[in-house]
C-alpha cells in the first residue's frame, strides 16, 4: 500500500484545486449578502428556531431583505414555522436552487426541503458505521452545498439557525469567515446557562464575535391579568452576561402563542408584535442592529 510519502503532490486527486474552487463559489454566492448572523446555543429546545423565525419577520417588517438557512440537519423547523408547505417543489436551475419564500418574502433554505417527505430523517450513506468525526464532516459538506447552491440574491441579513452543540461553530466559521457574529440563546435554567457558557467560551476561543445573549422563556405573562412571573428558578442571566462580558440583547417572555401557529398559518410576530413578548423580540432586533451599525462605523 502506498503511503502519503510515496505520492507526488496530491496524488492526482486535484483536492487542493477542488477546495479552492468550492470556497470561491461559496464566496461569490455570499458576497451580495450584507450581513450574516448565526443563532446558536449549546442547548437544544431553548427556542433558537422560534427566535430566528420571529426575528426574521421583525427585520422583514422593517423593510430588510432577509434569508434564513436552517442548518439543523436533524431537526429542521424553519420551513414549518414560516408556513412553507413541504410539498412545495423548489425550482432547480443551472445557476442553483431557488429558495422557498416564506412570510414577508423571507427566503428559506432547509435540508428538509430536499428530503423526499416531511417525516424523512436525514440518513448518511455510511449508516451506523459512520464515526462522529465523519458525520460532522458530512454535515459540514451538506451545509456548504446548501449555502453555495441556493440562489440567495441580494440580502441585508442571512440568519443561520444552528443545531445544538458548541462544536458546530467550527463549521460555520470555516464556511463563513466574514460572519458578523453569533447570537447565543439561553433559558433561565442552570443547566442551560452552564452549556451556553461553554458555547460562548468556544466561540471566543475561535475569535468569532458574539453579538450578545438572549434569554428566552425568561418569564411568564399571565394572559388574564398581564402579571409577569418567573418560569424557572435559575440564576439571573445578567450574571452570565457580566461574567462572560457579553451584552444582554434582551429577555423574551414565555407566551403560549409562540408555539401555536394560528389558523391562518401566521407566525407569532406577524400577529402579536405589540404584545409584551413581541416587544421583547423587537428589542433584541434593535440591539442586533446597533451592534451591526457600531461594527460598520
Ligand atoms: N418564548 C416562547 N414562548 C413559548 N414557547 C416558546 C418560546 N420560545 C420557544 N418556544 C417553544 O419551545 C419549543 C422549542 O423551541 P425551538 O425554537 O424549536 O427550540 P430549538 O430550535 O432551540 O430547539 C417549541 O415548541 C417552541 O414553540
Ligand atoms: Mg431548532
């Protein structure tokens, strides 16, 4: 068997050229997008997708052109949240794939739109023999293709809804070196804050800017008397924000209507922008816009 020492150059595989050409294609596709933000959390189920979708609607309602890449290959949910039926066929052209169009013209690309049916899981060909490292490489490659092959066009904001896990930031940083920054989502439970704290450390170590922290499901607003009460007995998020020296972008209260799509298929922010929770989402968006403005000055 030949070892690497026996091979001249790349052994004829052209691997370096292929990587350079892939990077170049991705760069060209992302160039017309002014800002790229990734929404993440080490923890699952804290509301990354819900916050992403509602923030996107908030930005679009202010006149920004917005796109979302659902990067959670195993639990994609953005299409469902923004009312894009799974049966909708995406138009494939020689130039790439036209993204689905959700509420307020938001462009959406998600792995599940390429799956045969709404309840198909993503299956890697290597099946049960695939190691975690290999799966992570395939995940990264799938994301590169989704990002590169989508005809995003000109956008003001592309928001990337990340799967749980702090290691995922490596992929995003590699794929999008010009990422504006990361929004970290937590809930007020000690376990969530512990995991999110690790995710913040990892992002900082990699030199990725952290736009700030969002505390979701911070409080519960009683629909009868409008009183706000605590939902979890956790540590105050302000402590985490001070410890890690990252801004607190906002605290979004729990509102049962966030998880309930209305009969018309509308997302929470489309119908309840003026509610306490809607206003909290607007405040988070205000703070993200301030961060972007300061960065460009
Ligand atoms: N502020 C909120 N108020 C009420 N329910 C929420 C809120 N944020 C998220 N949820 C609900 O919590 C669940 C998990 O949210 P999701 O956005 O899927 O989390 P993640 O993307 O982090 O896994 C969903 O059922 C969602 O509707
Ligand atoms: Mg999600």
